[in-house]
C-alpha cells in the first residue's frame, strides 16, 4: 500500500512539473494576435489615438511613439498585459477608460503589428490576466 501511495505522489509531482514547464510565457514573436484584429485596431487607433500619437505611431509632442526602436526598448521585458493596462487606464487622454476591452486589445494588436511582431491564428485576449502571460521582447530569441 505504501508503495502505491509513493508511486501516486511521484506521478503527480512529475505531472505538475511538466505542466509548469508547458505553460511557459508566450512571446510577442509567437503570433499572439490575428491580422483581422490588427486591422480593427488600426481603425480604432485612427479615430482615438492618431491625433496624439501620430498616423505612423511616431509620437506627437508629449505623446510617445508606439512603434520603432524607442517603443520596443521601453517595453522590452514587460508584458502585453502591462501595455494593455496602460492603455485601458490612461487612454484616450481626454477620456480614460472610454474604450471597451476588445477595442483596447485590437489597438494593442495593431501596435504589435506596427512593430513587426507576427500575426497568428488566434486573437489577442482582452483580459489582463491572459495578456500578462505574453512577454514583449524587442528582439526575437533563437
């Protein structure tokens, strides 16, 4: 009986260990949004964000660039959830929190596309918890 319990505990421990490793954080290089979602985000961006951040996401005045090396370096090592939350809580400047979570996720997808991160087959989630699992990496690791 003691051997059966030991084997069962060992099997559960090994299973838990493999589950932890299989849930490794995703990267923006893994195709975490769809092309259609980014296209919707481009439309919302044009209406809600471009007047401050520029049509080319290059920043205007005090509004930072949302594409290019400065953007990638500023967000490198943070999560897509951090970016989503920043947008949700502070944008648009005149009416923070105005946009729906799906609109914010679409804008983030457009920002990712504009920074050269690849599209995939599944839409970017619109909740902080799932987006926290996706790491922003300025350069693709081999």
